[in-house]
């Protein structure tokens, strides 16, 4: 199971590595080109602060710098998830550090790409590297056993001191949320989620290329809907219902809303020769959920929680496979089926 999780993690990282390299604040001074950070500075200065609070999936994450020389910011869709007040479920501090290669460390998990996970006493430690900067970590993040408290250390030589830093820049932001949710809070899935005209939510799950962004655009064209995300959705259960939340980790359509809606119908996407819906139940639906979920497979308790969560979800919300062609009739078919 862990090897399957490693392969899946590597596949996801490859999809995002281009975005990471384009948006990273990390620079290598030996590269004989104008740093991307300088190019960005010519366009606009990001809004920087000593403390920032993000709210994703009704989970508050407060990031703080006690160093007057470190200013914080977030980039891209994450800016829409910033809040000016409210309680924080997670507290993260940021500081400069002299990072080195982990010595004699037995890694709990190696993604084969951007990050590796080790443990120090009861704490979780993520070592983040970039393929264009070699094997020395540019960031080291240590979190408490329940992921509610953490410290991010930045390798000073990799950062331009003139620029603010995105302490939780991908993939660390998503890693934090995935592990935090696994402590009884919810699950993140690879899906498009949207709210229809009646306020009810539709979830469309699938791997890359399954048609999540295509589905989002079809429903937008039909009108009257809000797309929470075209690629990543957080699921949480409370008040007797399951709720879908938009996340900053969008797909090609760049759709990411800091909003939630109750879940009414679950569809697993599959390209077909005609529009058709086939009900799914029990083990088949569970297997499809696991294949499209972001779960810490290296954590037995996290995996057990996810399995229980999906079992309850399958029992309470109808699941089906939507075999579709990219046309508006697929939207009407889904609406009629869920009615």
C-alpha cells in the first residue's frame, strides 16, 4: 500500500513540478539568468506581513514570522483563502535555518520527488528539495504529532532576502492539510466539486485526464452553478451531512473558491462513447475513492480513518460512474439522475 502511495505521490508531483518551478521563491545565484523573483518584482509587489491566516476546509492555519527580516505572503489562488480574523487550528512559525543533508535518517516515506518524511521523537519532519537545486533541502518543516503546531526552517542561501517568502508553498501546504485532515477531520480527494442552482453539491472524481476540468466547464456553460474546484476538494462530515469545500489547489481551469456546499451526489468520471450512468456500491465505490484520495498511506491511523470515512460516505450519499462525452447533455443527465 505504501509503494502504491509513493507512485501516486510521484505522479501528482510531476504534474505540479512545472508550477512549483515557475512560482518558487527559491533562487540559485549561480544560474546565469535573471531570477524569476526579479521578473515578478517588476510586475507587482506581493502583499507581505508578519502574520497570515489561511482558512481551507473550515480549518484555520496561522503562519507567523518572529524574524523582522522575514515577511510572509501567499501566491496564486491561496490569496482568496486568506482571512483577517478567526480562530486558528494550526500555528506555524517561520525562521531562517542552516539546513544540511539528513544524517543517518530512516525515512518514513520518500515521495521520489520533492519531499521526504522522517520522524524525530514524536514529531513529523518534512525535508523539501527541488530538482534544479540539488539534494540540499531548501525547506525543513517540523510538525507536532497531531499537526496542529509546526516550524518551517528556510535555507537562507536559496532565498532572495529582498523578497517575502511563501512558507507553506506547494507541496507543503497540501501535505500539512492532508495529514491534519487524517486526524479525524476529513479527506481530500482528486475531484471537481460544484454547487448547482438548488444549492446542492455534485462531486466528480477522477485521475488527471478523466474529465474534471471538462466537466467544470460544461456545468459553467449550463449556467447557475458555482465551481468550488476543478481538481481538489475537501470532504468533511458534520451536523448530519457531508460537506464539500473548495481548495487553492486547482486544475487547468484555475477554479478555486473558498466556499462549501452540502454533498448530494457522487460521480466517478470515465470517458465514454455515449452519456451513461451506472450505479456503484460497496467495495467497488470504496476502491474508486481510495484511488482518487490524498491519504497519508504511511500512517495506519490515517488510513483507518479514511476507510471509515469513505464507508460512511458510501452508505449516505449515492455513488455512480458517469460515462460521458463532452456535451451539455451530460449535465442534464446528471441532474435528472440525482433528482
